[in-house]
């Protein structure tokens, strides 16, 4: 989703939106967020831990979901108003008209992605889940895999298996801006490098994947 359908990333904006709405005092922890990312770059912590630690800093380790609901909706409205690529909207409409079941597979948290996906008209969301997905409160812990790289493909395949969708009889179009989605793009019948960063642009040339640049 981020930088494919959206112009910029959504996770930092989500953290800031919720922090300002619920606990503005948590902004004192903002200088620590880049340090968490540095720890990931230095391979001291996994990517999943970055999300967990930053959520703890900016939102809290444990928050009741009822406190978040209205703010998740207002954040989705904010994303739709100023952070969606018009070309992506056109493609989503075209794929729906062509009869595709629209699946948004993203490393972002399901917690806030579902409201955005609903506004975009997606049928299914495959995303990173929280440990307490079925509870009344939200914990800063990831359940299962971070929906990223090969983990994203495994989650897509698991979703297909649960719904009895056979790969051999399914035609898949896929779009991504980032090389970490190469496993998913390889899996698709019609892979597209959408607004690709340099590494994916190079890989797309090697693989013969078409490039599209949405504005």
C-alpha cells in the first residue's frame, strides 16, 4: 500500500495522528523513533520490533480499542484526502471492472489499513496483525508474521488456501513499488513495478516486468 497506492508512507503519520489525539505528551518520545530505526539498520533488532517499539513509544503498550475507533476513521479520511495516487485509483477501478477480487496486501497494520481499504473499495485486506486482534485492547505486539517480503507471499498463499482458491486456476495481477515484494511479483501472472524505487526498477528490467508510474 505505502508508496504504491499512497504517495508517502502511512505508518509514521498514523502514530502521530493517534498520539496527538490520545496522548500529546508522548511527543516527547519522538526523538527516540529514529534511534529505533537505526537499531534496525544496524541489524540489532528485526523489522517487526521496529513497529512494536515505535507503537509503544507513541501510542502505548496497551490501549483500549474503543478509544481508537473514531481516530482510525479520521486518519483514513486524512489519507484519502491528500495521500492517494490518482493513477492508483484509476487502476483499482479498472481491475474491479475487469472482474478481479481486489486484495490489499501490505506490511502496514491491519488496525488502520482496513478503514483505508474500505474507502478504496478493496474486497480483502492481508496485513500485519496485532497479537490482541480479537481482544478489546490493543497491545504493541505483532501476531504471526510481519506481512513483508517472503512473509507477505506466505500470507497471501495461506489466505488463498483458506478460501479454496487454487493457484492453477487463478489469474493474478500484482503491483508494488518496492523490491521486497519481488516474491509476490514473481508469484503473479501480471506483475507490475508501480512507482518503483531504484532496486525494483532494475529488477523489473531484468525480469521484463512492465513499469507504471502513477501520479
